[in-house]
C-alpha cells in the first residue's frame, strides 16, 4: 500500500482552512473531499497527526479531531502503531491520482490574493508589435492544405533550426517537433524514454513540472546533489552517472528555479561524463533566453554529444509570451519520428495559425532579448534592495538569470509557512516543491518579476508569520 506524505497532502489540501466550522471540521471536510475525489486512493495511508500538523501549520489536536471524524464516517481506520488507512470513499469514481504540483496560480483563490507562487512573465512588447502589424496575407500562406501537421509547421521548424545554428548547434528542420509549450515536450519525452522503475537523474533542485512528469511514469528519481554554492557537485554526479541511469534531466543555461548557468569547465565535465557512461540527456533549455548579462545563450550541451543521445527542449513562453503555447524538442531524426507518432495520437498537431504567428517573432529576437534583459535586471535590483533593507537572516546565491531568487530562511519550515500564508491570502512556492526528495524545507522561491509593491506586501506577511510564531502552530 502507498503512503501519502504530509508534504504532498498539504499541497493537495490547498487553502483548507477557509470556510465555516471549527478548524478541525474544515480539515475533515477537505480530507473527505480528497478521498471522495480519489485524490487519496482507497488503501493508501495518511501521514501521522504530528507530521501533518507541522506541514499544515496547525495544532496536532486539530488533525486528531479531523481524523476522528473520518473514522466516525468509516472512511478511515486507525490502528495503534500502524497509522491511518483509507477504507473507502462515498463515491465510486476511480481516476488517476491528482498531480502533486500546481504550475499556475491556485484556481479558486480569492481575487485579492497576493500570488508570488509563479515566476511567469508578462508578454513582451515585441509580441504586441508583431501581432498588431500582421495582416491576413501574412498568415494566408499557412492555410494551404488540410491543416494536420503532426510535427509542426515547416516554416516555424526552419526558424527554430536557424536559431540553433546561430547558437552553434547545427540543426535541420527534421530535427524539430513542435509541442504545446515546453511542458508537453517534457511529458512526451518522459512517456517515451522512461518506463516504470527506470532510474532518472535530476538535480537536487529542479523544475517541478518535470518531477511530476517523471513521477507519473513511476520513474525512480536519483538526486544529483549540489555544493554549498548551489552548483552541481561534479564528483558526486560522476558516481551517480556511473550507475547508468536511463535519462539525465539537466539545465545548462539558467536552471529553474535556481537561475544557475553552467560555466565552461562544468559544461565540459558534464558532457564528458554523459559520453563516458552513455547516458541519454534531456536538456531543458526553456529558460536559456533569460540570462542577466550575456548577449546570447551558450551553445547547448547537445553540441558535444551524439545526436541520438540527447533531446533539447525549447519554448517561446519566456522570451515572448506564455500565451503563444509554442514549444519544441530538438533531437535526432529517429526520435523525432517516434515523438511525432505519439503526439499525433493525442492531438494531431498544434494549431497552424498559432505556429504561423510564432514564426513571425523570430526576426525580432534581438529586440525581445534586449527588453527581457532590461526587465529582469530592473526587477531583480528592486527585490535585492528590499531584502537587504529588511536585514533578516536570509541568504541567496546571486542568479545568472531567470525570474526568481532562491532564498534560504534559516530555521524556517517553508511548507508550514506556505500554509500559514494561504490563510492570509498569500500564495507561495516552498523549497520541497522543487526537490525530488522533498528537501530544502528552509528555502523559498520568490519571483522578482512581480511589481515591487506586491512583493513588499508578500514580505510583510512572511515576516509577520515568522515573528508571531504562527508558523508551525
């Protein structure tokens, strides 16, 4: 039987404390809803009262009373020394377990909520300029056949191939498949490359959407540790790669969420290890255009690997606009053909007009880069000043790029902090969200691309929770 961790259950419960009745009654109602929706499957074990109380930032008595209510409804059984097991639900709906992450703001949250749980960017002015200048004739050439292009619009694939050639990675259109954003690219690769129990190497802090994709396929996640500067521990990584995991999922440029870019020595070492141990690389380049200083992204690691031993993920979302929903995979032609077959079985291909609009963006890439760099530098400086002004015992490594700071809050439990913040209408992302081992409980990802007035309010709430000791109660 599976056991639901206190961390996972706290995420599934969301803002459970809102509503009528005592705290225990609200928690019981929220747990009952999860059981009835099969988000907590029959036969699975619930976490102990102590661990769940810590994760929710509430008292142990509240959790004990909620469990007692479930027991009284015969939904849960409790045995001394064996914990609490779900016996049945009030419905007979049997569906897959709910994903363990929320990649957008919390749906159903109050309109007045302060949302700093996401580092998503506003649309680039370049997008507005291009769209307003488009005329019907600019898109008409794309409307020429039945419209089912499973691997993507040829003109867009040419633009992406040219883009990688300019970064020093020779690429042909046949090396490209267009996806519905980088998220679909990750799920496609996880579904094709990884089978149940296959070992997959991921960084100790990495993109939570990728963790969910690999977990969905029951992959066995292997954690590549970081050193004190939050950079890859190359010696430890060598030992892990020597065990030949099925896939290594890594960032080379501007990792998510740390914002770290590998330097030239690190890039050479990682490529040498991947070649030596013949490990397939899934290289996430979705944030490669969010560097804070460099004029161009670095050449992808794929340049120094065999074409059939790597897949590179890219997207329009960060540099241009998330609403375009255009991503891609660059890989060997054999893998691209397999990916195309699988993708066609689910969606037959991306909308042609959307792809035609996306292709119009590439001639304006220099302008878009200049805007994003200025925007990121400005917002980062504002948040950095605000944090330094408050003089708290918080620390962070200066990022090479990205949209957020990874802040260590010594002595804090950010899972509990998030729950306390939810009760105050503040949405946060805790460190364990980004950890394959649910570690980094003292760390918080704080996006710096939000308006500084909103960030000040968020910091005020966080400080108040920590100072009043509400966290963990």
